[in-house]
């Protein structure tokens, strides 16, 4: 049932459209399909293998969101309370309100306080400079550092709108990670290792890969003008002040599948360990963004992301950890499925109703690559036996 997917993947590798990829499908109990093809880096001899390590970028967000929800369950965090006591930098935020007479950014005080629910659902007003041109303009005009550099001060950026009054993809989950640290008293990597990775048996997921994991890392690529691939240097900030809860993790297909199985099993991990309660999982899978459509944007940096609308014509929403597709999708997943992706073209879905999840991992920029999205769709069709 995966013949068309494998044929398409082999053809993409042969034509130099991708260096290689790892794909996996799982049910609630175990992996039902996995496949690796191509090379870890274009032009290099190391073959892509099932244990290849990838920068999973924004696939980090779901994991850190679950960590925050654990602390909500334990009464250490509140979804709707003020965060100022834990994170004083979130007090007295400002909103970008156009430009002044000299063409500089104009700011005004934000109306209302940012809450954890807003951070988790991207309704806080925090954005990404590579999506929002007004935020990029503010960075240039102010001389401030971008949050991607890893400094805590750089995360105190002006909002794109008043808290709760819009949807914008941005650094909110970085702030949620800082809330996890403040509420737990642990550095984010230590908290995740103890409370998520260990219970789920995730042994290959980390902010800083070990020497052994470094040897298994896939190389990063850029899509050239001719459509081919160009290997490019890539590294996250070393020893950052802020461990990026929104984009900082490396992982493997096998490890991330363990997290997806937890989503399929309504918060229960392998061996019966419970990561989240069923009640919290039900809220995680409920659309929180109401009439605001989530998960689509016009890119302000073509080298990082294409314009994104993964489900044209569908009013997609955001839950407490992922995108939610409220309708059944043509390639197989059912209504209420959870999904998201990472900047270097890594993608996953989890369909609790069908008890099925899948992912594909590559390392190529910009995000929204049509070649990889086509392969992901073929994998999904194979999983649901539509091809």
C-alpha cells in the first residue's frame, strides 16, 4: 500500500529534488511502516537511515506545549491567569501600531495581559520577524536582536495585536518554555527529559545532540534557483540563554513516533505511563481559535518559508498544542486530526479517531516545499490505503 509513496520518493532522490527522507506510520501500539531513502546530505556518501537525526524545528512546539499543560494539571501554571509573577518581562508589553511621521515604528501599550492559553494557541500577539514585515521593520529600526539568537532580552518584542485579538505564528511557545522553567524550577531540557522523554522512551531527542547523535545528523539544504539542492551550513545558537521551546529540538522518526502514539492514546505513553489526563487531552484537541483561521501566512522571507496554506478552503484552527483540521481530508486523515511541521520541511499528523499517525523528515529550506508536501500526501494516502 506504500508502493506509490516509495516510487515517488525514489524518483525525487534520483532527480536530485531531495537528498533523502525518513517516513514512518504508527498505530496506537507500534510502528506499522517505516522507510528511509537517499543520502543524509546531497553529494555525501552517508545513506539516510531510520535513526538519522533531524532538526525538527517547530515540531518542538507540541512537546513543550504538553509540558506546560502538565504543569497546569499540577496547579503550577494557569491557562488563563496572569503570567507576570513568573515572567516579569511579560508586563507592560507594547503593540506595533503602524509607522510615525518619519517612517519609524509606532508603539502603544497593549490592552490586556498575555496568558498561557494565548501563548499556546498563537493568539498572544507575539510573531516571527520572518513572517511579519512590521516586526522585521521594528528590529531594523530599533537595532534589537532577533529572538532566534537565543537571548532572553530579545524575546521581549512588541506584539502584532492586543492579546487575544488575532492569530499570528510566532515565539509564543518560546515563552511557554520559559513559563515551564519558572513554574518547575528546572531548565527546559531537564524538565522534558524527566517528564516527557523518559516516560515515553524518547532516547534520541534533545536540544544539543550528543557526539554520537551528531554523527547521525542529516545535513541542511537550500532549494536552488534551478530547483536542485545546495548543501548549506546550519547550526542553532550554542549554549543559548533561552532553550527554544518553539524550535530547538533535534529528534528521529522513531522517537517522535513515541510522542505521536501518546497523542493517539489520549495522553497515555507506552507501558501505561500517563503524560496527560484524558480531560486535558480532550481540551488539547479542541479548537481554541474560534472564528480566527490558524496555520496559514504570507512569508516575509522567501529563503526561509513560502507562503503557506496547507489546507486551502478549510477553516483550520489551533488547539493547545497543534493545528487541528476540523474536516476529513482528501488524503485520508479524519476530522479533528492534529498536525504540524518544522521549518526544514518536517511534517506529522495524528488522527486519534482512526488511531493512526505519520511523519516525514527531510532537511531542506524554504518551508512549504512542494516536493516534500507531495511526498507527505502520498505517505498519508498509503497509510489510509487510498493509493
